[in-house]
């Protein structure tokens, strides 16, 4: 600025506003006023006016427009109309796209100057004096996209022998390649004007000495100028210009020296830039819809996005340390944008009691490697998806999880989902810290310019109790803190289609205290197929509920006989052992089973080991004991009496528990334990699996019992959609 102040004839152009702003914010008021004076007088001209000189191959048009808007906004705020750029100056990107020229034309630019084109193209244009042309940049926009375009003679550096800085590397002068008597000479370059006073002083001398030859008949007139003045002079020349309609890609500086590797180099940074742009656009919309006025906070991300469009940023041509810095800037900006998103959701999310507070909202930044540590192992969470487009969309969403979840849409309806494994290649990615090995896929429906919130709840498959008398069961379970939740009905036709049972079916879900996942589902069959296992011996393959809360296990048979004599209805009711919530599991003194009330351990008597993997892999239960043979405490006479074991017979157990249960905190105990019992090969067992099939009274598995576990899983999913 001091060099400009020394001579009013001097001119200077500036391009990248993101860097100019940093300098500007550290200047005194007097210096800022001096700069404004130079701009108003045309001695300092801003051209292009973007936050940076963006690349034209790796960038997206929305980010190009954004970074130019950011720069133009700053120039307008500080310098008004005189600061508005009128010329595009893309002198260092490695090739040029017609889309960039089209954008400049639509921005109202008068012209564009380029520095790098293919060496063969350059030679041909120089020889035919077609270095300047009209670029018809779009086949759709017609004249709106036409833009005068010139190729600079020396890229952007000074002519040969006229560089006045130590770091110059001169190219030959080539003024003969231009069609008019107006010749543009560039005096700039990387690290030039470090000593601006010396550079300008030498140019002053060059102008003085060349023009002094006019008294001797020279027709050359040299003077300081700017691209807009040069273009104005060309415009007054009555000349028809050649045209161009395609790209200046690929760029080769010499034979076989193609600058194309940057199309894909540093792919991670390229992807992160796109990801950051998505967040920026969505956050801007949320800021507007929520009427937040958080624009200043969004500047952190806008600034980082503007900088990373640079032709030595998103291209990947920078050093690794600089690439890390770009990524860090984007990350910092996203962090601030996340706060804006929270504020917006706090105003926009429905206040229906299901959505978490906005402070609990967060972005899963590493979902591309199937990692979201914030939700690992969570009982429940919500996923809010924003649609930034003006059209409703249906799109598959993918969420990394440790176990299966039930997903409900904004209306409370269950959404079909699929749990699939995370590939081993992704699990082995360096830096991935999550032990999550699964991801859940579902189809999300989003309104135009709006959001949908999906509610995830850990999927624990319920105990299914077939009954014809739900009232008695409900009253019983209410003593243990259960309450009626969801209800549903199936017609006889639907039940026949799903279960092969020709009977109307009602479903009642019982929830336990504050836990909002179902543990028990009552199936009220209008026409049950059988009475279930009832009081049949324990050595029958099927589903039982065993551990007794009793003063004397040997008195159990007497109590059952007393109940049968008085024709009382017999219900095998699961409770939970070791559940220490207040008054939980106390013996009902009015019950005939006052000294032998059944507690909360489910028994699956089956020698098929397929069920073991089903309960931990599919249902997400935790194995607490794995196939322990009946010895020591398990070989007590009372245990052997329950199973009516002979001398040569034995059994082994595999125990499962809800992984959320905690022996340290009773309030965290949610569901009943499950015991899988396997008898020795010599044990004589009756196979009554049919008594646990749909339509039976009594208990089924945690899912509907069929011959195949996979069929069972699929059938359960179907039922949950209809009920």
C-alpha cells in the first residue's frame, strides 16, 4: 500500500479475499481508509473476488458459488460497488472447465483470463493469434453463458528479464500471439512483491525508458493497467473473436506431462470437503427455518470451506502437514455448526416427550467407517435426518450398532430393518476404535426441506404367553410393576396366513416399570390349538419356567395337586430371580402357591445347540454361564427331583441374561434370565415342541417357535409389522 501511495499511476490487483481479509482485520483505521481510497480511484482492483482461486476439476459447483459469494459479500460490505469484481482471474489452476466460465458469466463478469492451458493448444493459439476468444460455456444457457476469455502470454509471471525479485523463473516473452495492438504484460507471481518498493521502482523505470523512445518514432506506449481496463480497450476494437465450447482439460505442460493425478489424489480430503459442504448447506437451512440468526457462528465452517476450494488444497497438491491443517479447519467448523444444529432442533423438533433434548444431538462423523461411539450400547436413541432438497425423498439409512434395534418412524409405526455385518475390511481400518461389528439398514422417508426423526430401541424379543384369560395374567404382572402397553388385533384370516392357526388373535404388550421395551406379550387366542405343556414332566423338550421361590421345594407337588382338586386355572408365570426392586417377587399370600411361587427364570429344554448362537448373536443376550454340567450345587437332590433324573442321567446349562442388567444397580435390571438346559444323550426325553407353537396356551420361546431359527426370526418380524 505504501508503494501504491508513492505514485498515483501505479496499479495493483488482488484475487483471494480470504487471505486479504486476514490482513485487513489487522490494519489501522487510517490504513483501511487509504485502501478504500485506492479502490475508489481504480488503483487497487479486486478481480475474481472469491475466497480463494478455486480449482476447477475437483470442486463442486455449489462450493464454487459459495466461496465466491463469501468473498463478494466481504468486498461489498467494505468497499461497496467499487469493490465488485468484474473479471475472472484463473491463472494457476491446472486446467479449466466450461462450467467455471459459465458460473462467471452468470455472476455478471465481463471476462476471464487463464494462465495454464495445454502446451500444444497454447502453441497453436499463439501461432494463429487466437489467444483470446469468446467462450460459449453452456449448451443450455446460450448467450447467458458467453464470456470473453483470454490466455495470458506468460502464465502470470513477468516477461523474460523483467522480474525484479530473487525467486523469479522467467519464461520467454510472446507478445506476437495476440490479434490486436493491445498487449497485456503480467508482473507478478508466487512470492513476488515481497519488496514492493523495489519492484514498482523498476517497473516505473521500464515504463519511463520505453515511452521515451516515442520521440524517436516508437509506437509503443507502456502504462500501468488492470484486467478490466485491458478488456475495455479490447471491447472498443471492432473485431470478431473466435469461439470455444469445450473444456481446457486435461492440462499438459509438456509432452506426457499431464496434470491429471490430482483428480483423485488425497481422496480422503476430497470426500471430507464434500461431507463438510453437506453439513454447511443443511445447517444454513436449519438456521433459517428456526430463525436463529447464527450466521456469524457459521462463518467458521464457511471460511474453512472457502479456503479448501483452493487449487492447491482440494486438489491434494499440498504437503501432508498442510492437508492436515485443511482437515482440522473443516473439523473445527463442523464442531461450531453442530451447536447451531442443536439450537435449531431445540426449536423445530416436536415436543412430544419422545425426542431427546437438543443438547443430546450430535453428528456421527465416522459413520463412513461404521463407527459412532456415542450410541454404542445405548438402550435407545433417536436419529434425525434432514432433507435439504425441495423434493420428498425415500433413502436407505445405515447406522452402526452392536445389536439389533426396533425402529419406529415419526408416527410410531415400526419400520422394517435389516441387521447386516460390517465387513472385515472396514473393521481393520487403522484408527477405527469401535468394536461394533454390525449395522442396521432401513428405509427413511423425508419430507421436502424437512426432517424425520426415527426412534431406536434395543430389540429384546419378548416372552410370548398364549392365554384365553388375559385379565388374570395382567393383574398378576401388575404386582411386579408391569403395565399394559401396546395392543393389537389380527383377523382370523391374517392369523391363519401368519401362523397357520384359524383363530382370531389379540395381542397385549406388557412393559415393566420405567423400561420402555416390551418383555411380555400376551397372545389371546379365540380358538387355541392346545393347552400347552401345563404340568407335564420336566423331561420334555419344550419351554418351561423353573426356579421356585419356596420354603420347601418338595412341597411343590402338593400345592399343584391342591389347585387341581379345586379346579383352579393353572398358569406357568415367569418372574425374575435375583430381582431386588422394592417388593418385587414377594410371595402372594392369597395364592395357593404361597410357598412355591414360580420366579423369573425361563427354561428352554432342547438339545439343539443352534439356539445358543441365536440368543447371543441374534437377540443380543449375554452368556453368563456356558454349558456347565450339573455338578455340585446343580446336583442337589431337589434339582434332580424336579427333572426326575435317574442315576445315569445328567444335564448341562447355558445361561443368558439381558446385557443391560446390573447386579450392582437393581434399577438397571430389566428382563428375565434365560436358562438353556441340555440333557445327556442317555436321558429319555419326550419331544413336545408342538405345544410351544403358535396357537398354544402357555409359553413360546422369546420368539415364535418354528422348526428353523431363521424362519422364527423372519416370522416374528412380520408379526411385529402387523400388530
